[in-house]
C-alpha cells in the first residue's frame, strides 16, 4: 500500500470526515471528533494537504456541486 498502518487509519478517518461534512449539518468539531480524529488542527492540516481546502471551503464546494 505504500503507507504505514497509522497513515492508512488517518486517511480513512479524513475520508469519513469529508463524507460527514458533505452529508450532514454537523459542525467541524463534531465531525472531527466523531470520526476519531483527536485534534481539530490535525484534521485541518490533513484536509488541506489532501484536498487543498479547509473544512468550511470543502463544505462550500460540496454545496456548489449539489446545486445549493
């Protein structure tokens, strides 16, 4: 896979969080902790590294794609 077990777990957590951001009205803190990410700053960094967006920007982009 080319990544450690921890990296894989973190990637999956961020993926779960992006789904929650796009499918729910939960705030970023609720999404972060609900997906097993223990630090909000870590989630921001990971999302920015993977998608080039902050959680708020990500949610806005998803809303645009959904036509909201």
